[in-house]
C-alpha cells in the first residue's frame, strides 16, 4: 500500500523540479529572494513564480482530520 503523504511529497518535488528545470541553483536563488521579499512585505507571497497561469495551478484545499477527543481526567 502506498502512503498518500509520500506520494504528495513526490508530486510536489517533481513540480518544483519542473518549475526550475531541475536546476537547484535557480531554486535556491529564488527561495532566498522570495524569503527576503516575504519578510519585507510582512505577509505571505505566492509560491509559484515560474508558472504562467497561477489560477490553473491552485493547490487542493486540505481539510484537517477530525481526531477523537480524549476524555477529561
């Protein structure tokens, strides 16, 4: 059985590699510039700069799993 989370991580890693054509130098330069711009802007910035149409690349919304509440002692 494949773990869903592992598959999601692999898909995300493949998407990042495709965005930067597998060039880690470009990725790290973008990440450093993005972190500096984000701290200067004081709010989160979009994380997909290489994609031409960000509307088509919107990630799925994940919902938090409901967990069982433990009885109070």
